[in-house]
């Protein structure tokens, strides 16, 4: 029996074409609050985190036409993009996926938005849903922003495949 690695749902990510319109809908119709907004330039995405109890809805919209989220919108339209699970140790959870024969988008943990450390699991291993493993904070000696850019190159290649999905 494997010990439980997923501690909570961190976020459910939804790809949208118009970030401001999506934010307005959540705020005005559902009374939700945007607690974080971030431009993640290496991923070509702008995100807004809408708080739902201890989790978030992560609204994603592309900032350029060659980003993975732009390709996702072109192929599939708006909708569910990935699910982020909180883990205590991103590297440990990623290793568990690899040991289980799973395909990964990120070969090693990398900096995510909101100061987190993340790695994506390929949807072909996780029954059709792109999964993001999310660890709070950055481990000591974590890669800096320059290294993040290098890591993104490999992930973008993986995102080009038939799945039509990719990290944001
Ligand atoms: Co995410």
C-alpha cells in the first residue's frame, strides 16, 4: 500500500479566452473573490486564483498564440485544463509517478505560480486529465527564474504531442 501523497485539491484550472470576463462572472454572479493574479511569462499565461475555501479555481488565459494554453483553446475550446493536487514533497510525488511507469511533462520539480514548486503529469498516464503536483513554497536551493526558463523548454516540447495539453 502506497502512503497517501495527495493532501488536498490545490486548484482546478479552467482555460478561458477572456480572463477579465471570467473573473467578473465569478465575482458578480457567484460572489467569489480573486485572491491572486499573476503573469507567468515563461508559460505564456496569465492566471487568476479565485478562492473556494482552502482551494482555488485557477482561471487561465494565454498571453501569446504559441503558448500551451493557446493551443489548448484552439483545439478544445474553453474548459477544464488541469487539476492541481497539493503534495508535501513534489519531488517525492513525481518519483512515485515515474516509478509507477507514468509519463511526466516535467522531469523535475520547477517553480510554479504563487511561490509554489510544481510538476505536471502527462494526461495519457492519468486517465485523460493533466495533473499538476503542487508543493507549497520552494525547497532550499530551488532553481531560480533562469533555470525555470530552461526547464520550460522541455515541457513545451512534451506539450506539443497528441494530447493537445500542456502546462500553463
Ligand atoms: Co495549475
